[in-house]
């Protein structure tokens, strides 16, 4: 059955790929964009089923009105996809607190503000699906993405908790964690802190160089990710977490195996704190 999807950040990357795939599959898509030019371009994708609203997800007070106008024009939303976000790259010691605040404003507070606008509607209708695009960086870490990983770890935890709160109302929540895909995440969309402390050169400079060199050459295909998300949308019992990409699968399994080793190695000390 055709559904109505509300997708934040449809101008590029996963949002654009998912919107295009959803429209091709016969769904209605309401997308958020950053300016009037992008709005006109998105509406041009389909005369009747492509809707767009200009919204910066950090303008928290504007979100409820955008959601109300979107549903008034396109009908009840079945699926919310929180896709808007970006990556901050930088050694923690070299990255300002303002950098961290903006990373969390977009990736966490913006996503939560959109969810809070939709949750009452979905709860009252006793149906719906919220999909939050997180990252394998919400499970695994590497030097230079402390703020980004922190924001995605937060969104993973919020998604899982909200899913437990809403399940009783027939509303599902899934955190979708992609690995490395051929989007602009590591290219023009990434914010990079300037280097200033030579002690980190040997560790981080090769990582930054390699990431920039791989941009556009990652193994993941955004079009295939879009089809995977549409398959997820059709599931009657969607999972709380879904990884996308074989690299994410391998790295997260490795992280879980290492955690199990550490838990077992330190089990006696862990238990020593009881009563």
C-alpha cells in the first residue's frame, strides 16, 4: 500500500536517494530542504506526490508548524525518516565546545524535536514508523570523530528507548546505521576542525588523508540503501536496529566480540560490588 513519508534533508545523500526511490515506488514524500531553490527542485520530481518545506532542524520552534502544514497538504504521515545530519571530524582536544554543540543540535536535538512533533500524532492514530538514520559510528569509534560518534550513540539510545515507549501504541522505531556509503558525508558535507597539536600528527593525519581520499569511492551504494529502507518500511515487525553495509556489519560484530571478551575478563571485579 502507498505510504506517506516525511524525510528530513532530501537535497542530497541518503535523503535524496530514499525520496527518489519512494516516489518511484508510488509513495508520497514530504521532504525538508534548506532553501526555496531546493524546494522548487524537489517538488519538480513529481507533480502530485512530491512535497517540500524549507526547514532548518535546529530551528526547533518552527518544526511543529511545518509538520502541521505538511499533514494538512499531504495527509497523515505514515513514516518519519530523520535523515538530516552531518559529520564533524576533529581530535577532541582540538575541537571547540561550540563545534560539539552544533553537532548535537543538528544530529540529536533536531531529530528529537522532529520526533516530538510527530509522536502525538502517531500515538493518537495508533500506527506509524519512525526511522532515525544513525551510523555505524553509533556503535564503533575511531580517532577523530568523538563529537559525531557521541551524537550517533545518543540517537541510537534515544531511538531504542522511544521504541519501547511507543510499541504499545502500534508505533515502531528503528535506528538505521549505515557504514561507508558514496554520499557527501566525508566530502563537502563534513566539517573539519583545524589541526593545531603536533602530538596527534602520527595518529590522525593518515586517517584524515585516507578518509578524504575515499570520499566518493566507499563500498555502499545509496540507491541500494534506499531500497533496503523501503523494505524495512514494509515490515510488520521492524527491528529496533538495522545495520546497512558489510563494513558496518564486520566492524560492529568485532566491537561486540571485544566487549564480550572484556566483560568476561573483568567479570569477577564487576560482581565484587554486589551487597
